[in-house]
C-alpha cells in the first residue's frame, strides 16, 4: 500500500499560499522593491534555512574532509560506497560516520544511487580546492569561537572575540605567540592571496628601477625576499611591529639576504611614529585594510611626508567592488567580520571608493592603477599631490 505524506504543519512550509511557485501572500513581500530579486519566495526561504543551519554545515564539511570520508568516497568513483563499506574503513565509530554522511547528503557533497554514496562536485571542491581549505581553516582555527561574540564587537567597537585566542590589543600583536596550528591557518589564508599577486606586482613596482624600498607591514618577509631576488641591486627595509619582525629576520637569514634587507620596528597606530625618509618606493600589501579609515589617513599622511619629490607609494589591496565574480566579493565581505570581531574591531575589506577617499584626504594622488592583479587585487601607484 502506498503511504501518503503527512500534511505539513501550519506555520512551516505550507503557511503561505503559492509558496512553491514564487508568489507570496504576505503584504511585506508584495511591494515593488522585491521585483528585482531573481529568487522566488520558495528559493529564498530554502536558502534562509541553509543560513540557519550554517554552523552545522560548516563543521560537517570540515570533518568529512578531516576524517577522510570525502576522499574515501571519491576513490570509489562512479560505483560509490554503501554506508557499511564506509564504516568498515573509517576511523570514526559507526554512529559518527552515519550522521556525518547523512548530513553530507543534505548539504549536497554526496548523492545516493541505489543506496551507494557518490561524491558530487561540491564535495570534490571541499576535499581538494586550496582556496576552500585556506578559507575554511582560517574560519575554524582563528574565527569560529570568537564570532559568537560578534554582537558585542559591533556594539563596542572592539575585537571582542580576540580573547578566545589570547589577551592582546589586536591580533597582530599576538600572532607570533599563537598556537602553531592557529598561526599556520592565518598565514596560509594571508599568503594564499598575496602569493598569487606578488609575481604580477613586481614588474609594476620595479618599472622605475627603485634602489631603496620600504616594505611597510612586511609580515614574514615574503615580499622583501621576492624584491631582492627580482632586482639584485635593490635594498629593502621591512617595517612592522617588533613581535612580527622576528619571523621576517628568520626568512631573510634563510635566504642569505642580510646584506640587503634591514628592519625597523614601528607601531603605526602611534601617530607620533613617523616613517623614515629617503626611499624611492614605499610598499604596502594587504596592509591598509588592517586599519580604520581615520587610521589609514594618518598612515598615508606619514607616507606622503616620507616620500621624496620623485618617490612613489605602491599599494596592493582587495576591494570587494572590483572582484571578477560575486563569490570573490562575497568572501571579502564576510572577511570584514573577521576584522570586526577578531583582528582589531575597526577595519574591514573596503569598497574602493572608501579607500580612494582616504588617499585624497592624505595628500596623495593616484597616478596609475590596475585591477585583477593575481586575479583579486588592485594595484595603486601614488605620488604626493
């Protein structure tokens, strides 16, 4: 006998007439401003449920990857695996495997074919894609616990979630002393994007053959090393917090570049600390987004004062409004919440108009710019106005 489906409860999926065809009877959804929304009402409500369960989705995908279940199903190819076959090779207890695999079905990383689990494209990218890994590990290791305090961060204008990692004013002060796996997730996230952009940026920065370059916010020294290799005559000074310079010094020693790379400890949140003069190029990569707009103006004014008559400031930034696709913009817009809750409580990934306004207020004129450097970055070359 064929079993009939029970009626949907009132107040759930059936509480609005015409939901499945996109018409919605609520007065709030009948106004004109919804006309430009491409989603039907049913699609929007479905997506809202995925948002409601997003923490579960995130952790399930992370653990399907961690425990090798995605890999296990992938190796079976189009044949797939039964649940009992997956359990027999898994390191988790049968119950743990079952709930993760069934969660994966709902998420869409797997599909079922006659009782056998087969990997979907979504599961493949969760398993293999370096960008997904960099973003996921950063969110889990650096942000996840702290984001519970996002409301507190927004209300108070401070990184309320940072205390889940340590007792520091900003994340950057504590980065060198974080647990190794947390620091590595942060560095992998940071370097994933800059590593793509640096090769494309080097010819632009060295087009005027600078002899002295000031690398502001030099982090682990990766840019300084690439500059020294690109032009054997250039001398580089790395500017960063004292705690950060230890990592840069180690990298410079490893590459045997001590004779051409120097170090200067500065806290640019202290407006009394000036940038040194006498450099042909001042370089800032993924640096200005670590500060609020008033702090950016202060830093850029000091950079303008430090530039000689022929000196140039080069910046490499990620603007969410200049991305090649909606997903890239989405990633940057969500990364802003990391700055809000974890990093410093005041900065974000900026719309280009906001940062360009800061340049103008600082007495700097943009003389050249280029988007999609390494796919996602914008390169700006500036002189004193």
